């Protein structure tokens, strides 16, 4: 897997959603917002790298993100990052994007033995386009007899974690991270008439952007429209508060989810993937001698 530019996504639709910005500027702004929406306490800036090391299962919370140009050598930065992760007993890994400001890093990491995996697409849509009025209308949709309920961070983390099968430690870490975010968040669950949680989702709002995260459906109710009901509620609420564009992250081989989001008008904007060593934080060096 090698770095790519926004030209790799020729179907990107900018004009209705983000009319005054270039595709490159749009993607850079979406990346900033997504980093803010997934911020953690355990992070440090180092020579153009945002190094994160939060506990829990989410890789984006414990990796190196490249946010700017670097002045020092790659070997020096790698030594810093490897020592930083080792102190926290975490494997060193990188999150690379197709809009990475360092367009040589992906190849250099590959040369040092870092394997690429887990590609994800960042998609965006307009909340002001005429088509949004249709897709955000819940009338006649599935689960019309279910209700949306707003939760606080601990309750939401518990509901999402229960459906994911997360450990108590991971649920607690998730709740703590959500409570510490500096952006406005809406956390909701969908309850059936028996008061059982059948789906959940979170929206992170910043300026006129809203990001959709943590969309989880109970295994007994998947592919029945529960996720659509949650996403519709989150997008509608965000639009009523002034959001004009929405974004989310989804794996390219998650066909049902991508089909759902395409129905809303979401299109691919850019991609990201991870690079890590085959054996986590072994004694093998990650910097050239």
C-alpha cells in the first residue's frame, strides 16, 4: 500500500457540500476534525507527529498521526516514538493517510519492515443539499416504534461496549475519553418498545462539521434499519444546530455500511491505513543503523 492523493477518489463530490474549498483543503479540515473528535489525554506532539498512547482497543487512540512537516531525521523521530510507546508497553504503529504531508514516509516505513493493514475510507456528505431533506426524513422508516434516547458518556460507553462485547476496562476507558473531549458530542441509543437497546451512535460537532462515530447495532437486529434510524437522528439533530457537512469513517470492505452511507449521499474523500511491525515492539530496531 502506498500513499495516494485525493485524485485517487475521482467520484469525490465537493461542490454541494463544501463549495468554496478545494478537495485538498476539505480533506485536511476533515482530518483535523476527526483528530479532535478522537482526542485522548495520553498524547504528545513531536516534530510534526501527534503521538497517542491511550489504553483500549481502538487503534486510532494509540498510534502516530502525521500532522505536519518534520525538521529532524526519520531515524531520530523513530527512536523517540519507539521509546515513548515502549514506556507505555504499547506496540509502535503509524496511521498514514492519502493526504499525508510527508509523502515519503509510507515508503520509508515499508522499507523498515512496517506492514500496511486496516485501510479505512473517510466519507463526507452535504447536509444542505436538496437530497439531504429526503434521506433525513424518518417517516416510514424501519423501527418507527422505537425511540431515540440521549445518554451521558458512561451510559453510552456501557451500551456500546455491551453490544461490542468489550471488557469492563475498555468500557471505562471509552467513557473517560468521551467525557474529556473538547468538542460537543451527542450520544444516543435506539430502544425498542421493550426498552432494550438495539443500536447506538455518537456525533461530534465542531463549527459547521459533524462526525459520526461509534455506530453499533445489536447482533440480533443488524441489517434491519436500526443503524439508519440512529444515523438519521444524529444528522438531523446536528443540522438543526447549524452543521452543514458530515463525515464518517468506514472500512472499504464493509459493504452494508458503505451502501447505507451512500444512500445518504456520503462519498469517499480520502483513505487512511496503519503500519506496524509484524512483532509488536520486539528488540528489532525500527530506525536505520
